[in-house]
């Protein structure tokens, strides 16, 4: 009886050790360099010939899941990596200081201490990439995450519609930076894209970039409202020309948010920009990514299209909250063999 128990225990410990080795291996080595995109001069020639074949994009997207199946130990390792890519977000109109503080505590300890111990990954000092809040909650968030590696992000420039007067949008950025935000998620004026006014979009984003100073700028395209994939591709290029450090799919408030086809177009524009300039720009998928299966598809796409080094927080983010709860639930299942109820993994 004792021999069998010890054998069972050894069998359980072995995959956990394997997970830790996978995460800490060269394949999952963390590179937290502070990349910046200085931008380039406006050039209409770089976007005038862009045209996207939707059918080809959709065919490519449909191939990721069948071709790349991530199972067992590797899936657990990838999910631990996914946690480090999350911008944990609370952007509700009824946010309170207490709620934001709970969210920040979850950012610091994204999976329970007991699960961390069972998986044998305490040495990773796991945390999410950033906490993203409205301006008014920056001080509350800053207090909780001080002395950590977690970034403090603020949504700005008239989020989510981006329709407030330009001077006010610029002041919002200044306010957020002065309040301690080291990342600013700005929203573009969608009308510039819909009207094909690319120079106006360039000038606007360039002004936002200048106001961000040392804070990294994540430029939200609100892709669900830009009309078509060709517009999304052109807007991505223009925003990178103007100095965006990240291009981001959505505010999370549109009826259609992050989708694989939209994201594939954006990451291929990032690849094109890198090939032309040598500058690496990050990608943030936000809105609608709430389960591990979807997150793994996005990670697979990014790795295949941009390469392994883009699977780091300085070049790839998920804008999500509920995703973290599902990741913790899946890791709990990996450890115990049983699925727990979702209420056991609250976010805030």
C-alpha cells in the first residue's frame, strides 16, 4: 500500500517538474527589454498599395488549431506563459477603489499559492504584465503594485470612443503620465480611417506619442468599426509610422472585438514594418478572449507569424480579465485531474 502511494506521488510530481523545466528552458526564456518605436516619416506610398484577401486570411486562421495541438505538460507551460502576457483590466463605470485594489492583488498573485505549490512553479515569481485602469484609479493601483515588475497602464484620449476635443485628449495623456502610468492605451479617431485621411491619422498619433514621453504607447484601432481588413492593415502601418509601441485590436467595448483574421492582418503588418525598419512593434489582442483555447490559438499565430521572441510581455499582450480565471481553472485541472467551479477562481 505504501509503495503504491509513493509511486502515485512520484508520478504526480514528475509532470509538475517537467512543466517548470519547460517554462524555465531556453524556449521560454524571458526577455524584458524596453523596446521603443521611434517612428518614421509619413509616407503614403507605404500604404497605398496594401490590399487584403479576406478568404486567404480566413483559410490561414482556420489552420492554426488542427496543425498545432498543445497538450498536457506543454499546455500547462504555455498557460503559465500566457499569464505573464495579460494586461489585467477593470474598465467598468462602477469601479471602486476596493475593486481596483483586489484586482491588483490578483495581478501580483495570479494563481493561488496552493496551486502554485502543487505545480512546483513558485520560483517563477509569476505575475501578469500590467494592470489597466481609468485615470481616476491610477493612484489606488500604483500603491498596491509598487515594488513589483507589473506595469501600470491607463486608457486615455477619450476612451472608448475617442471623440473628445483633441486638447482634452492630449491633457488626459499628460495627466496619466504624471499620475504614474508607464503605459498609455490611446484610441484613434476612427473617422480618419473611414475617410482615408491617413496624414491626419499619422499627425494625431504622433502627437499622442510625444505626450506619452517615456511611457509606452499602445494604439487601439477599434478594428470592429474600421470597415474592412484593408483599412485595418493601413491603419496599423500608419500608427506604427507615427511611433506606436504596440498596436491593439479593440477597446473591448465594440460589438466585435479581437478576432483571429483581424489579428493576423495586424501581426503581418508588424512583420512588414520590422522588415522595412528593423524596429519591433508589439501586438495586443483585447476583447472577447476569455478562454484558454482561444488564448492558445492567438499565441500559436503570433509565434508562427512573428517568431518566438514576440511571445514576451514587451511584444505581446492579452487585454483580458476573465481569461485569467479560466487559465487558473485549467491549471487546477492539470494538477488535480478534476475541474473546479469557476467561482473558485475569482478575479476581483
